[in-house]
């Protein structure tokens, strides 16, 4: 699925199953919750925290998909073409960081 297809698929889901988009502030709060769930799972899978009973059955891919879903919702409702935005962002990063990471002794 392309990013454009994902944006269209989410929009269709929202307007049929979800009825309508939550407002932008509500979606920002939901995004914060979802990122917190990713952080919780990573701290248990790859960090030093132990799993709790409530963590069982959670999958990182599913939690990341929740984050992506809300990001797409925010893009859709604010008129952002994520394909274009990502291309521009990568171009910016490439120009800005073309030598920065190669010269970072911490990464060698």
C-alpha cells in the first residue's frame, strides 16, 4: 500500500465505520496515548522493564500501526499530502545531514 492509498483507505474507514474525524486536538491527544503505548512496549521488549499482565498480547507492529493511523488522520483532516511531505522532509534531511552523521564518532 502506498502512502497515498493509506490516506484514502483511512479516510474511507473514518467516513464509514468511524462516522467522522475527531477534532485535531483530540487526535493529538490520541496520538500521544498511542506513542506512549509504543514506548511502554519497547521499554519492556528491549529495555530493562519487566512485562505486566496488562502487556500480554500486545505487539509492536500493531502499536506502531495505531500511531501511523492517527498520523494519517491528522494529515487527512489538515489537508497534508504525506507522500509529498515525506519527500520534501527527506530532501531537507539529506541536504542538512549529508556529512553530519558520517562525521559523528559515536556512530562508528
